[in-house]
C-alpha cells in the first residue's frame, strides 16, 4: 500500500463540513467511527470527546488545503508540519491481508500510530498521508472545489494538473452555470446594441452626416 493512500483520510475528514452551506456531518460518535472505514479496531476507540477533537483537527487540515489552494506553499507546509509534530507515527513494514499467488506476503509500508485516543490516531495517519502526497506530487495538487459554494477538498492526481472540482457532479454543475451565463450575455447583447443605435438616432446630424454636439445649458 502506498503511503500517499493515507491522504484520503485528510480529505474524508475535511469534507465532513461544508462551511458555505452551514452543513456539518460530524455530529456524533457514529460519524467519527464511519471515517475510519474498514479500520474497525481503530474506530472502536472513538468516544464522545472525539467529536470535538475531530472538529479541531478538521479545521487545521482545511487550513492546509486553503493555503495550498491560495498558492501559499510555505504556509501549507508549516501548518502540516505542526500536525506531524503533534501527531507522530511510526512507519513499519507490513504484509497482513496481502498475499501473492504463492501465498507469500506482499510487503508494503504501513503507518503504525500509537494514539492516546481515536482523534490522535486518525490525525497522525491523515497528516502523514497528506505529507507524502504533498512531497510526491506537489503542493499545488491540494485544492478546494471551485464550484461555489462547495469548497470541498480534493487531491489532484491528473496528469496535466488540471483538476478544479471535487467531483464530476460539481464539474457538471459549474459547466452548466457557465453555459447559462454565456447564453444570458449573448441574449442581452442585441438588446444593448439596439438601445445604443436608438439613442444615436435621436441626435441631429449635419449635412455631412456628423452628429451635432448637444447644446450646453445656460
């Protein structure tokens, strides 16, 4: 398993909240446990106090994405480093649950956390995974969805660094909105041009066709 895989932990946590819409899915211990996915042994450590702790870590992880999305690489790295220092992990070689055709373990790197609570364990894995993703692919691969008001976090793994939206749904919604805006602009243009011609026609012209200047008030 590639260590960058763990970066999904960060995205998963950040996207439990949609600040612009006033939505927050992180409201119970069950919601916290759901974030661990198949890692049920870690999920069982979650307690009521972890709801508040997870929200605090979520805000700090979102700040990393905001800094990266805003082009401030140094700030993004500094914020992530502070999480790594507070929530350390121990990389270990593991072969559990992965076997080749001959039944031999498929050795891979695994992040072993030593948490005092569920939040510390999750934060350690999320921060380390995000750090590996950042250093392998670049700070500019951490983004926030441009389909307002979404602003969900995403990791850009496209070959040409072209990703701008967190999902196909948001990309479609943004494209439809842009298309409708262009159509409205095109529909308004003939009306504006017609109004402009009508205003010009009300001004008297000289024999040469030039418009006479408007009379000045006395």
